[in-house]
């Protein structure tokens, strides 16, 4: 498939479908948070198991992203997109009808699996079906804004639906949206075409990366109830490290890997993934602590907290619009550096402004606008850089890698910053002054992570991207079996 904008009856509706994917995936990562107390009361959750309503989704989503992206390359993007919608919608319905805690947790895990199929396919379809330049920049800007809007609307909708219709509406609201998106996708998304001979899935790599990433997210989730030094946490994180090392060794040896390690040899791709990991580590955690500050210190209710996130959403849209108009003139690296530093300034403002007697205007609105405009400026250059020099038949691979970097970064950042906040609180967990000290420390670390992301973009982005060797050249390699010489693996880049 060539990289020009799609033609025909579906071209007008393709981008709205892909934006709907990003919106739904982001919405479902945040919509249940406000509803958790009502979910616990309604289904009789034990206090220690309630967090699995969130964690089950995060584990399945984070663990299956790489597999979802590569499946799109091998099986077909349209097929994976339609299946992802069907799985996501069915799981939402099952969750809304759940009668026991186990049923709801299982439904959330299946939702996460559906989202892991949807998210990388949407980004891959944007890059494949929009020509490089203004058209792709506009599409990526809207894609980033849709994710931010989905996260903010999730917070607002979670509060409104829980207050007015009960927690089940938080799950069931997805069903009509998914049905509409599924019907439109069947009409709008072009038929799959084979992009290369002999495509097949690297099953060993798929099993290793899924198990390794899932174990990593699980280990990070366990740091909150058990701590970093607990044997269960150490064992899970250690097992994750072994599985991911085994995955890297496997991918360096097989001929058609789930993740071709050489894809990271291109400076823009490597810079995009390092930047996404660091930015998500700071941004996701800051989002979490802002919500806690408004509810636990400023005494906002669920609906008011959701409304307070709307300026953040508007700021991301504005930042994406700026990046869309300037990426051609300034370049992706300059926008990543500038956006990261502006986001860091916003989080530093949060660190200085949170106070027991703080107010919305100076403690929430001002830093939210600065941080959101900065992070919004990064979505267009991130999407552009993550696919620079990547062959069409590896677009799903690149999209899955970027989404995995974001998801893993968010999980790592939240786990680390929760520990930082707890340490700074100094045992004053219920005292507003202690909470403020903890939140401030977490915001300072988030600001530092965004500064580190900007530095990574400045140092790594300038390296030349090297495309993969063509299948014909690959097949003519001296070592023609399922394994190739490591030097041949590295030489697949020009």
C-alpha cells in the first residue's frame, strides 16, 4: 500500500474512525477511577482487591501491545481493527452486567486485550494512509488530541455517570460508541493487502514479550501494596527482566521477528520511544496526583474534579495545533525539546503551587495550561519520529513499540512517584499538609522526567534512520534458515 492519502468512498471517514479508537482507549483508562468506591460497594469487593478493576486493564493492555501491533502487519490492519472493536465492545457489555468481582475483573482484562489490538493499529493506519508532511502532521495532531480528550472526558464522565446513573453506566456507555465505530470502520477502513511474501507471526517472541511486559507491569503494580523490597515484588520484576532479555536474544536471531531490534538504530525512532517512556512516566503520575490533590486537599467532588480537567484537555488540543502548523518548519526534534521543557515548567509550577489553602486558578488552572500545551506539542513529532525510516510492512511494529513505551513509562512513573510521595509525606498520609508535601515532591520528579525526555530528544534524534533490508536481499543471505548472522541482522540498515 502506498503512503498517499487513501482514495475512494472510505477516505472521508477513515480518520474519524482512528480518532475514535484513540479516544475510547484513553477514556477507558480513566473512566472507572472515579467510580471505584461505588463499584466496591455494589459488587462487594474487598478493599485490597478493588484496585484490580484498574490493574486488570493495565496488565492486559500493556502486555499485549507489541503483539497487537505485529498482528496488524501479519494478519491485516483492517481485520485486527474490527476484531479489536468487537472484543472491546463485548467486554464492556460483560463488565456492565457483571454480578461478581471476578466477572468484572475478567471483563476489564478482556477490555485491555481489545484495546491492545486497537491502539497500535490506529497509529499504523494513520502513518500508512496519510502522506508525510502537512496531511500526516494534521492527522497525528488530532490523534494526540483525541487521546487527551478521552482521558479528560473519562474523568468527567466517570463522575457524572456514577452520580446520575450508577457505576454500571461507566462500562455500558462504551457499547453504543463501539457499535457505531465498528459499523463505520467496516465502511471506512480499506481492505487488507499483503505487504510481503511469507508473512508469519514470531510466536516465541510474542509469548516472551507478552509475559515479560505483563510481569513488569504486575511487579510495578505490586510496589504499592507490598513495597519495593518485598520478595513478591522483587521476584516478579526479576522474572520480567529475564523474560525481556530472552525476548531480545530471540529477536536478534529469528528472520522475521516480532520486534526487529534494528528498528531502534534509527535516531528518530529511538528518540521517540525514549521520549515517550520518560514523558509518560511524568505525565501519567502528575495526572494521578492532580486528581488526588483536588479531592483530598481542595475537597472537590467527583464531578467537579472531572470538570477541572477540561482546561488540560483544551491545552493539549492547542499544543497539538501549534505542532501541526510548525513541525514542517521547526522539525520534530526542536518541537520535542521545546514541548518537553514547557511540560517540565508546568509540572514545576504544580510543585510550587500546591498548598493546603491553594485555589483553582493558581494551583490547578495555571500549571495545567502550561503543562498541557507543552505535552500537546509533543504528540505530532512523536508520531512522526516513531515511524521515520520504517517500512510500510513494519508500521504496526513501530506503532506497537511506541504505545508499549508509553504504557510501560506510565506504569513505571506511577509506581516510582507514589513511592516518592509516600516518602515525602513522612507518615502524615491523612494530614493535608503531609499530602501536599508528598504531591509537591512527586511533581518535582515529574518535571525532572520531562527535562530528561527533552535531553534525550536533543541527543538521540539527529542520528540517521536506517531502513530494513528488503525480503529479497534477506532471502539471498548466506545464512538462509530461520536464523541469520548477527552481523547480517545489523546490516539490515543502511
